[in-house]
C-alpha cells in the first residue's frame, strides 16, 4: 500500500471516530476545528482560518454562516483593515468546545498509546511532511513547468 493511501485511510478512521463523538453534541468535525482554531486565535481572519481547518474559502463561509446562526462564533471587522472580516469565539462557542474537548483529547491519548515511545519522532516527521507539502515551489521549478509563450 502506498504511504499516501495509508495516511488517507488512517485519517478517515480517525475522522469517523471523532465524528461519532461530535455528532452527539450537534457538531461536525469542521465546526469542531473552527472552534479549536478560533479558541487558539480569537479574531482570526477567514483566509487563515480556512487553512487551519483544511477547507476552501466558500466552504468555510457556509460553515461560519451556520455557526453564526447558532451563536457559536461571530464576525467582526478587522480594526486595522475594515475590509477584512475576523471570526471571534462567543461564550456559547467556548462552552460547546469545553463540552466536547474530552472527545478529541481521549482520541489523541488512544493514538499516543498506540504509537508508544516513538510518538515524538513520528509526530516530528509528520509535521515536517506537512510543512513541506505546504511549501510553495521554487521559482526555478515554476520556470521548468511553464509552457513557452508565443508572440502576438
């Protein structure tokens, strides 16, 4: 089995387990990730939030619309740039996150037990893979991928 397929399969199993616990509290995985990210950085820009919760901007807008309607988060203007919208955690959203926090913590504990003492090295390698996957290609690589242009 290819490594990428193995990682996808493990991720799917983890998400299914997490989803089962969160659904009983009326949350999706994406909403849970939003609550975690906004809790970590209250007043986060939509673009930054989309990257942290692994969704594209249109999808995030739909998720945030639903979470604003349920009063878990709220939108506010960026005081430095009024064109930008920031997302803030409400008291209700903080309480919801606290109510489900143990679900994620328990799952991480179970995974850590499976990994054993090699966990630190494994996580370090996963973080390196993730960072490299997000790194933009170098300009030299881009030049070799470009098609020659024809004059007008």
